[in-house]
């Protein structure tokens, strides 16, 4: 399997927990931010590999609601990296047909970063070869709580009848309301946890945990995982005949 072989029965939506940047840098005696910079280069490579592999939706976990607990230096270094990524990559993403969206709570993010995020979403809104969603200040529980708050406000305002609320209603209030659910969730660096990522949306996803650290995660490794997924059978709780 190479990164240019479209995969029959492959996952349309892949979500990735990009873990291991810090350890990758540490192994080289370098600061953690060096690992995040190397990680950003892999993001480029993996996004570019998507069309060739038939992946229409890619959702990546860039910064979690828990990541604020890291040192101030690391947090501000990551925020600078996100700003630069948007500034440097915007034209390339536009030209490559990538539509970018952000999910997560923007309230705690720096105003300049939020402006850049809004601009990139608007700039790429006409694209649809790959839908790249970047989770920034995102937490699955936080997302469900924010959705529930807005749903409750609709009920309180008399615009929503609580008797009609079902799974589809709640899903409409989630950050991901325009996205299909992920088919495959990949986590790098050997940790077998989902760490609050797309909790609601991944109810029927397949999971793949790889020991590879994110900065070492090449498009060929990505292609292999996608090829393996295509060989699995998904039942969605039903018994297939
Ligand atoms: C986890 O590695 C990684 C992050 C918290 C940040 C993810 C960010 C990037 C890949 C940078 C670029 C992203 C974009 C969208 C440009 P870790 O620091 O937890 O690694 P460790 O577990 O080895 O410490």
C-alpha cells in the first residue's frame, strides 16, 4: 500500500490524536517545542496524503482543554505555532482544495488567533477535496456541556419542545454538526486512551493505536493503517448476514 493508492472500503473520516511530540524531542535532547514543530510538518504531509487515500475528512487533535495545565512556555509556544501554521499554510491549503474548520471552545483563545482561524475558515469555505478539522481548546465533555447549555437555552426560550429531544437534536448543537462521524480514530505514541477526543462522535469508530511518535508518523504508515481498516468488517451493533 502506498500513499497514492485509493483504498476501497477505506475510512471516509479519520480522526487523529497526535501524541508523542515531547518524547520525540526529549530523545534528541531538544526542547519540547522542537517536537511540536516537527509534528506540524507531519500535519502537512498527512493532510496532503488524504486525497490519494480516499480520506475526505481528517480531524486532528491539536490542543485539548486539559493542555492549559502545561507550562506557560509550552502553551504560548504552541499558540505561536498555531498562528504561524495558519499564516504560512493558508494559501497552500486553499490551492490544494482543503476546507479547514476548527472545533473547540474559542472563548479562552487569544483574539488574534481566533481572527486567523475565522479567516482561514472563510478563505477555504468553497473547497471540498479534503475537510480538515482542527480541534483547538477542544474536549469531548466540554463540547457536550456547551451543546447542552445551548439546547437548554432553546428550550427556555420556547423554541424547542423537550419532548422532541433525541440524539439527532443534541448532535445538531455539537461543534461537529456538519461533519460525519469518524470511521477510524488513530492515536500515536503507544498510549491506548482516547483522552476526551470526539467522545460522542466515536461511538462506532474503529481504533488504531500505534507506538510511532507523531513526528515519525509518515504518510506510508498512515496508508498502511488505512489499508488494514479497509480489511475489517464494521457491524454497528448489528449482525451482518
Ligand atoms: C501531543 O504530544 C501533542 C500536542 C499536545 C500538540 C499537537 C500539536 C502539533 C502536532 C503541532 C502542530 C499542529 C498543528 C495543527 C499545526 P505531547 O506533547 O503530549 O507528547 P508527549 O506525550 O511525548 O509529551
